[in-house]
C-alpha cells in the first residue's frame, strides 16, 4: 500500500508541469496619436490583490474605438488579458487581447459594433486562474 | 425406476451446474487513483464478474463505481453532439468536430462526484495477469456550484456551473454527464489481492446556470475529457 501511495505522489509531482506563459516585461510604446482622436471615457486602474497602476482611456478615431493603457505598470502573472466589461465582476466582457507587457503604453482595438455605453469597466484578468489583477471604471 | 433415475440424475446435474456457476463468479473491490496535469481522480468500484468459456479466460461483469474528479483551471468544451458534430445519429462517432460551434468554459476548481453502473470485460492472459476494459453506463452526478468563465471567441461571461446531474452512455458526444472508463491490467499478488494500472478516460460535465452559448443554438452543457494514468488495487471479496 505504501508503494502505491509513493508511486501516486511521484506521478502527481511529475504531472505538475511548469508553465511559461507569463506576460512579457519588456516595456512597450504603441503608436497612437491622441491629438487626432476624441477622448470618450477614462478611468484609473486599481490593483485587486496585485500591484497594478495606470490610466485607461477610450478614444474614438474616425469611428474606430481603442482602449489605451498609458501610463501602465503591472505585477507579472500568467495568461494576463485585457477585458472590456459591462460590470465590475466581468460577468459579460469582450476580450481585447493578451496584455502586451507589464509596462508601457498599450493600445487595444475595440471590436466594431460594440456599444461602448454598455461597457464601463476595463479589467486586467488572469484568465488561466480566473483571478482579477486590476479594474478601472471608465466614465 | 427410470423416472427415479432421471429425477436423481437431473438433481445431481443441476447441483453440479450450480456448483460450477458458483466457481465462475467472483466479486471484487477496486480502488484506483488517476492523475494527469492539474487533475486527478479517485474511484471505488464493486464488480460482480462471471468467468466464461471452457478455460474461463474471459470475464464479463457488472458493478457500481463511485468516481470523484478534482482539478484546477480545467477547460470544458461544448458538449451536445448536435453542436459538436452537427448530428445526433448513431454514426456521429465518424463525424468530424465543427470547430466554429465549439466554445469553452474554464472551470476554476472543478469537483464532480459520480455514481454509475459499470460494465466490465476482461481476459486472463496468464495465471497472474489479466487485461480488461470497463465503462460506466448510467448513473448520476453531484457536486458543488463552481465559478466558470465562458469564452466564445472575443466575448465571454463569468458565470456559475453545476455538475450535470444525470449520466448516460450513448454514442460519442451523445453521452451525457460524468462517465468513467478504464483500459487496465491487473497483476495478482495472491489469491485475494492484485495491483492494477490503467489508462483512465474520464468525461466530466458541467451545466451553466444560464444558456451562455448562443451560436449556432443555445447551450448550457460543457464537457471535459481527461486521459489519466491510474494505479490501484483490487481485492477479491
């Protein structure tokens, strides 16, 4: 019986693979000329159990909507995404993409046809482990 | 006199048949641990197995199996065959999946328990070694509500899901609920005890509290298919 337990423990340990899906840490500086777009909404990111800070802005550039994180800094984590959500719990959201970096100016396109009046929050979300890193209410 | 002889021979013959049948039936208690990446299972089963054939090499059995599945951050995908394969007929097993119909449900800490009727087939390849296959056929599941993230391309919903309560083995994705199966090998240590190793294929299923999938039709059932390495013990009762 002890041998069986030992085998089981060994197999469990071997099966716990190391993940290498952390967000890049190299600072980014996406190109977006805010002088040629209209600021629609903005808000401040607040960390939720994690160290995250920055400003979130929603711009309208000739009908195309973009979310800009600038300035931005975040604690690293696996599988971090940017969610554009209807509510603070991200019960309904649009995934804008993988977080490009833990630092620097980042631009994310909002899908065409999105009713921006219904989406009032931006989340930095660890998708793999269902953990919210930060939230910003934009208005 | 002839009648008496016939009667006596019938009684003797039926007695020997019963005695032979008693020899051909064995009961087993099996305990197995399955493991794969970020998930594991414990299953306990009781099996009533009949030995068949002149050399009693083959076995067919029925039993009951309790399976408990535990995982972390497991992806479940659209379950109904009508969506995954576009049909529900008997030939669905030969149909390719339709990727655009399949969405994901990421369950943060899945834990599903199932109690099912189990079917067993085995073959004794030597005095000590037996290979076999078993599969759950019908039963029910239970477990707590879990936080889950439904993902359909760029959109998603954070929701709650419960284990699908009713389990039934049908064909391919027509299956419903939580069903366990094993392709196994046992090695007898004594008349009563054997060690067992298997490839365990465990389906678990969650139903979301609302029909979160909208395209191509509404759906609330999501399935995880886990292939696990399993070790265990078998005790003849």
